[in-house]
C-alpha cells in the first residue's frame, strides 16, 4: 500500500470518527468511499487462492492501512476532546443521536454476518469482472471503516469495552470478507484461469 | 522485439496459458502486459467485442488491487 493510500485511510478514519461522534451518517459514508479498505483483504484472499506472494503483501497492507485508519479515528477523538464534549462526543447536534451509530457499529448481529458474507463475495466478483471502482459500494455495506475508526476513538478515550466490541465487529467483517473473497478467487482460478501458477 | 496480440477477454486465458508455458514470469528476457482499448473501430468482429466476457486475469486483479 502506497503512502498516498495509507494517508487516505488515515483521513477516512478521521472523517469516520467525526461522523460517529456527531451522529452524521453522510460523513461515515464519505469515509467508507474514500478509504481503499477492500484491497488489503482481497490481496490476502488472492494470495491464498493462488498460492502467491500477494498474501504476505496483503497482510502488510492490512497492518499499514487499518493501522492508519485506527490512528485517524483516534485523531478524530482528540479533536472531539478539544472542541467537543468528550473523546467520542463531538458536542454538536445532528440528525441522528451520536450513540446510535456507535452502538450499531460496535454490535455484531446475524444480519451483520450475512452482509459480510455477501459483501466479501460481491467485492471479489467485482474485481474478477474488472469493476474495481464499484467495490466502494461494498465498503459502504460493510462495517470495516466505522468499526476500526471507533476502535481508535474508544482506545484514546479509555472506553475499553466499546473498543473491544468495535474491534470484534471489524475483525468479524475482515475475516468473513477474506474467506468469501478467497472462495471467489479460487473458483475463478478453477474455471477461468486454469493455470498451475500465477 | 515486441509482439502485439489483440484478443477478446474470452480468449485471454488461453493466451496467458501459452505465455506461461513459454516462460513468462520466469524468463528475464520476456515481459507481458495487457491493456484494454478505450474505443474500437473495425469492419469485422465488432459483435465479438460487444458480447465479450469481462473476466480479468489473475495478474490484472493483482495489479488492480495493488
């Protein structure tokens, strides 16, 4: 992952943090679209399906990209602490209660699991059919960006319970997306690629 | 020496398998790149292009998500 993409992940984390802290959904959606957050997991999946070096590079990208995203979330929390009413409260009114978004993206339900399954498969299929730009839509459906940004916010705010729940939600999405993408790439290799090595 | 081969996506997998067998990726003297035309004006085979599959090669996927 290039420095530019890592920077985009950091900025997306800050956007997401301010959206979560102020109950502003469109800020969250903006963060989901600008963050190149699907690529690291699809890279790992491609490496697993093809037995290539993409797996290792993907793991490095996950650490760099999602580390930057979480740091961006923490940075947003610091801004909230300075200008708002607390680490995870921007102190400004919006069209949603701030805690509604925080609660949603720190809670794992059966429907969030299904969305992760479908999102992982859809994202990999879009890459297989050369529609990479549409993976932004998958990122909007998944909870990866807000969950990891919320983790960073909660950590600097000392809200360890919230941090754990948000990290759990994000980690579940990450794991399911990787598994589903691996299945799609493996299927693509068997049906279209049909080569022994990449 | 440079060769240019124009094929549809449907046939690209076969080209890649031939290139693989010829040492692409291991032979230092050989490199291979793929690209898509932004437009096409042709008297024949236009239907083949319109009705082509849109499947990417593994290399294209890997480069796209880099």
